[in-house]
DNA sequence: GAAGTGATATCCT
DNA sequence: GGATATCACTTCG
C-alpha cells in the first residue's frame, strides 16, 4: 500500500480500504467498515473547523494515521487521504480479526482501537512504513454497501459509510 | 434512553 | 489563565 493509494478522493480511499488489513505488532484485522470525512463543507468532520493543532494531521500528507480520544474514553483510528494540504480522512469503524485478536471484538471504532492496542502516540504515524501499517490483502470477492454515517449530529444523511455487505463483523449489528 | 469521560475549541478575563 | 460547550462511543437500563 504505497502513498499514492491514499492520495486521491477521500470517498475512493474509504471504499478501496475495504478488504485491506491493518497490522500492529502481532495483531492484524481486515477492514470491513469505513466512513469518509471530508473537508470544510463536511460539518461532521473535525477538519471543517479549519487547521488547528488537532486537525493538522488531517491537512497533512496522505497515508498517515489520525488517532484521537472521543467522549473521554474511546480512541478512534483514521487514515489520511487527499494530497498534502487538502483535508480528508477515513474512519476505520470495524475489523474482522485475522491474527492476534482471538476472543476480542473489533466491531466499532472504540472497540477496534482497544483490541489493536492503538494509542494516541500513533497519531501522525506513517502507515506505509509501520509499526502500524495497512497492507493489501488477497480477498476473493465481496459486495460493497453504502449507507449514511453513524453516530454524528451534522450531515447525518450523507451516504459516506462503506461496508462489506453481509459481514458479521460490522458495528451496530447491521449488514448494510 | 441515559450516563460516564477527558481533550479540544472558543469564548471570557 | 480559566470556564464552558461539544464530541465521529460503549455499556447498562
């Protein structure tokens, strides 16, 4: 997964990430659910507030991780899309356990960061080089469903959520 | 349906 | 420097 994979429209990246694998140490999980967060026009995106110390990663070069704490107790993992200087990121919402996650659930943004033991130290990390990395994964074939995003207050009807149709590892128990 | 939790942005001095 | 509102979640009723 080179940097050019991420250097394009956020929605294309969100869709293309389905089926790929996130690895960290001995742990690995296949991405089955993502959401696209756009730029200034997307009021649900942190980047809509402009360039701040918090959002500078989103405005930075593609192929990096954006990790933040939400509601005081849950971390969320995002991957930066779009060329350097253009805001856009993809929230990873659910993983299918592949290795090192036996007995753990990774269905949900907070749950997957806990299962993968992702920390805020990984904010800004380059996922094309690791230790947190996204790798291409041989997947036979799967259908993709597009639905509105979950759990947001603004732009809640925008169809920017991408899921592997029928996967039992999606968050919120739905199969899209 | 409601609560718990802490970092952040945006006010106000 | 300080106070307040907001938040892309999970768990327990």
